[in-house]
């Protein structure tokens, strides 16, 4: 049985047993998509089918895009020292192992309010690791370094070079009326095999241009678009930032190697267990582990809305699996993710 057939069956079975209202997935190499599948609906009310071309909230899948944009912007600015002095933000505030007080009377970073920058750190950079919103600070840094608002910076530095800004196929921080008409609905899981529609649209997705004064687009989770388009971005990770195997990379190999190496081990740090202890069960459960063991040290990512990816540069394969519901850290989705990855390596002869 082919990978395509087995992937379709896997997602259809998961929807039928109540894992999610709808699921989509792709499997890809550096230069092609080798399997894609969708199952279930994008909205219980309309019962429209969820497909790999349906726009969804990519949430924290935005973080690698923002990170690549920051790396490219910094590399372009080397030697242009005047830019350094125009940025009124400490570089260590975008360090990915920094953490900030998440609650209390101070504004949360995810509200998109600039005064959230002043939230005190729980510990100094390099002294520990906790799950947090450090990409939000990276987004603000990117805006101040380039002089562009986040949407424009992402388009100029990453999305346009990768061919992801054409009107008919785009990844975007802004939900246009056309995208909204096709967008998948978010759901909340209320019990076993039970879901209800959730109305949730962050302010930043309504800003086509400059944000209002004192606000910023929350860079941890701003992007919307289809899984098929996001796959094209993930293929650039297999190509070490290049749009295709024979194209020029967006950043130098030296910077790529520096950015992708283990940042915790040299400082004697390791991930805590659980990685995330939930304080809001409507939003997320506990995250016990960061990732599953896998071949070749492949990288992975995940989002609040049950979207997961991995890219295995050594084996030249990657995959992404997406749903659109809360709470995060759903065990059914974890099991589905792990089974999908096992299936991909079982079908190695189709893509190796």
C-alpha cells in the first residue's frame, strides 16, 4: 500500500474516532510533495471539507518564519553600525532561552501591547529554559532593525523570496476578506468526540498595514495560510534556507549552522519535565516532553492549535500535520503525529 493511501486512511480513521473535527497533512522532500491528505470538516456548522488548500491559523508555526527573517535581516545589516544604534532594545531580550512573568497586572506579550516589553524576566538569559513568547520580542526587534512593520518585513525577507505572497497563494499576517471566506474554523474540545465552534481572532490579523500606536503584531503566532503553502516554507528548511535545491539560500551556510546548533548543551542546560505546566486547561494541557526520539536528529515544531511538523535534513524528508482546536497537548493528536512519522519511515523506499 502506498504512502498516499496509508496517509489518507490514517487521517480518515482519526476523524471517524473523534480525534479532531478535521485533519490535513503533507509529506515532502526538498523538491516535491510526495503525499498530501485531508479528512473531516473545516467547520461543523457548514460541514465544508478541510483540505490541504484551506487557510488555517498557523499559530506558532510562524516562529520559524520570523526567526529566518531575523537572521536574514541581521546578516544584511552587518557593517551598517548606524542601524545598531537605532534599535532601542537589548539584544538579549530576543534570546530564545529568556522567560518573562506571564501573569499579574502587567500586560501579556500576546496582547500585542508594546509596554509588555518591560515585563521583568524570571531569570537572566543563559541561566535556564522555560517555554515562553520570546519570538514576540524577536518580532519587535525585527521591526526596529528594518524600519518595517512585521507584515512587510516578513514579506520582504522571507515570503516573497520563497514565492509565498502571490494573491492566489499567500502566507500572511493579515486576513483578507477572501481568505476569511475560506478560512477553517477554530474549535474547542469539550469532551470525548465532542467539539464546539470557538470564535477567536487576534487583533493583529485585522491590520493590513501599520499597527495602531502602542501595538504590535504578536510575532509568536501571526501567520495564516494553507498547509500546502506552509510546506513550501518547510522545504526551504530542508534546503538550509534556499527556495529549492538549486537556488541561492536566504542566509549563509555559516549563519545557518550557527543558528541550528544546540544552544542549551554548551551552557549545561536541559529541558525541564514537564516542559509546560498548564495554568489554563481550556488553552492547553501539560506538555511532558518536548519531542519524540527520531532518526538523524530531525527538528520539529508544534503550535497551540494542534499543528506539528518535522524536518529531517539528513534523510531529506519532512511532514506537517494540522488540526484547528484547543486545548493544546492533546494526547490523541500526539499519538496520531507519532504514528504518521512511523508510517513515513516505513515507506522510505518511496522517497529515499
